[in-house]
């Protein structure tokens, strides 16, 4: 934990094609409306924070935003952060601000911990509070399918961080991440949040075991949950595994 209340992380983020949708329409004043999973449409929404952060003082045209929310809240998939990054990139274009991605990253860092990743997306090693990014150029996942199992409950990120302390090493050593070699190295990766989440939500552990038994070459919690993902070598295998979870939302996605 840092002095500012955030936590330093070391992780890999992988952008998938499962996403929310956003549309921007010129209007007399800013507004946000949404459909799908319920989100606050007021000033507490991270979209508003992104809008306010990038809005020039002299702007004459405002925008109404419509959000089709497909990613559940509290699912550990970065839906809100991606919405904020999309808002920054869209308004940069619509207002002809011509800011570079480097400039957009400065806005992103002020808005939320994981917003920075979604400015460029792709596959990145992430450090700091999610704002120190190391892009990884790799084709290692090109032929794989990610099966997302999204339980019908959310997990508070704040709660997860408040419970994680006893599972973290007291030594301030940097994790030695290996290169992304699917055939040898995925088994070396571990999401420390699984210790906290599985002890409180044992069903999460059951999902992971089931995905492995169905042929996933790797399975883990996404972020602090509640989503569990499995990586499969072919789509048919992923579709077959998805049938094991009729009461949960399941998504098959590509990087």
C-alpha cells in the first residue's frame, strides 16, 4: 500500500473484444444515458470525470453520451476504466484537440487507476497503480479463445484490497515475470486476489477447477473478480465448457 492510499501492482493486462458500446451526439449540454447493466448516470460516473477532465474551457459544443453497458459492474473486467478511456479518445477527436496518446495518458492517470491501459490497449505489463505501462508485442494468444465466466454477484475492489495484506510478501522484491510463452510459463502466473476471494466465495474456486477439467490451458480470476477466465486452444472446446455454467453469464472472446 502506498502513502496515497493506492496499492502498487505488477500484472499483465490483456484487452479482449468483449466490450461496452458508446455513442456521442452533439447537444446543448452534457448528459449521460445508459442501457443494459445499471450504472449511475450522474457526476459520480467515471465517464463524467473523463469528460470534465479533457473538456476545454472555451468549448462551444457539448455532447450527450449513450452507453450500452454490456460489462457487469464489479466483474473485474475494467469496464468503467475502458469507458473513461473511450471518452477521452472520442472527445479528443470530436473537439479536434489533437492530443497525443502521451497527453491522454496524463488525463487518464488522474481519472482512475486502470484507465491508462485502455488508451493503447493490447497486451501490456502494468505496474504502479496501473499507470506504468510496458506494451508487449506478441502473437502468443492469436489462436486462443478466452472463456469468461461471470457470476451473478459482484466483488468490491476496495474490499479485496482491504483483505489482501496477509497474503502479500513483506519483502519489497519485484516479481520476476517470465516471457509470455504459453507452452511453458503460464503455470508460473498467479493472481494473489484468489486467496482472498476464494476463501469468501468458494464458488469461484469451483469455477476455476471446472474450467481446467474442461481443457483450459490456464484459468484464473480476472483482477479482483468476480469473473473467472479460462484460455482454450479452440472455440469448440470453449463453447463446450461454457455449457457447464447455465446459471452464469458466459462470454467467449478473442484478444
